[in-house]
C-alpha cells in the first residue's frame, strides 16, 4: 500500500509593517475593506441643443462647434460583491461646463462686444455594474463597467456677466432624462504591487485606476419640450477604490 501524500515546500511566514508575508501575499494579501469608488472626470462636451430645432442651429450660431471641457466627479457605493465577477451598487455624478462667445447684432449679423455664456451643471444617479475580479485576483490589469440611470441638469445663460432675459423671461432652467455609459479601467496597482500594498496599508486606498468611458445622456424631459442639453461624448479620469 502506498501513501499518496506530497509535502509542499516550506515557506517562511511572518508579519511586518505591510501585513503578512510568506509565499501567498502577492495574490491573497489581506486587503482593507473596499466599499466605494471615487472618480475624477475630464472630457469634451457639446450639448445637443440644435438637434431639437430641425434645420436651424441656434447653439452653433451662438457658440460655434468647438468642444468645451467638462470637469466632474462621481462616487459609487459598491453595495454587493458578486463572487468571481465584481460589484454592483448605486452611483452619483456631478459635472460642470461653460461655453462663452460674443453676442450677435441681429441687424448686421456681426458679433458685438457683449459677452454671452451658457453654463451647464449635469447630475446623475445610476446603477453601476463593475467587472473587476481579474484585476483584483490575477495579473490582468483591466476592469470593465457599465452604468445606467437618470440624469438632471441645471442650465443658465448670461449676457454681460448677468443672468440673461428675453422678453422678461430669465435665461435659466432645468432638463432631465436618462444617462448610460460603458468604460474600461487600467489598474495602476499592476505597475507596482508592493507600492499598492503600502498605499492600502497607509491610506486605505485598495486600488487606483486610469479609465476611459463613453457616455450618452438624453436630457429633453423625455420628449416633453425641455431644452436638450445632453451629449454623446467620452471622458478620461482617475478612480480610487476605498
């Protein structure tokens, strides 16, 4: 009778200021609790105002076709972790952009010295499905995600630095609709595993990512006549998971 036991090689184990070590720390190291992600977001933005006017293009005539920069942030709460997949939970985002130009003299069609501006502040509440199992548990550095939900945007126009009025009506309002996005994140942890462990132990940041995302927002009040200030565009940014 043979005894089918195979002894594994002995490995030194212990604990230092970075946590446990001894053979399995690269894959199974003890992580601090991970419950949320915070994103810093930057990307071009052109509201689809002219899509509501058929052949005319009041936005392009006033501000041109140049894309403006939108800055923003997003906070995602990772409510549930799905084994061998990733996380799902709610997220909230905020952004801001502004575009300026010179008012047009209607009698001549030429620009005047009066500056005009349109400012937008979109916000959204979404559900976030994130596939990050491979990024956390293997050497594969990419994580993928999808978002879908509702969006609400405040907008206002100024003329000469003051809130614009047309026939006594203030140039401000709000639009709402839906928001969706697809994106991919590259794990910065993969570049230096030991630095990632130290960052987790000293700051509580489990992972850091750079990401690219395409999103679509349709903000015309679900067809109720609200000004269409949504956009189809992309963003780049940094994300940190805690």
